[in-house]
C-alpha cells in the first residue's frame, strides 16, 4: 500500500481549514458586523381553544417585517392538549 504524499496531506488540511472557516463565516449572525439580522422561519401559533395555524414569518432583527398564513397548515387539538413548547419559545416570534 502506497503511503500518502506529504504535499497531498498539507493540501487536504488547508482545504478543510478554508472550508470550515467559510462555513463559520457564512453561518454567523451578520448583525454583529453592523448589518441587521434578516431571516425567515415558520411557526405554529395556537389560540386559547388549541387551534393552531402555521405562519411564514420574516424578521429583521427582532421586528416582524412580513407574516403570512400557510394555506392548509392548521390543526385543532383537543381541549386538554398542552403545548409542549416552553413559554419563551412559544411566545417568541422573531
């Protein structure tokens, strides 16, 4: 079995470091560099009768910029159903 070439190992290590650095930079929160954090996500919002509707929510920092219902994404839970999300998660929109 042939031993790996030293140049190839150095190249692979440099490539992995560059790849990991790029992923870290791209996944970082841009608001720390002075830009607003702009993102979107979906969230189920439930009322007092346990009727839940999914929404697509667009945020800029902590402010809602757009919120629209997702058609057909509803569910009516029974009266004794308890939302398993913790209060912070359940009530936070952005």
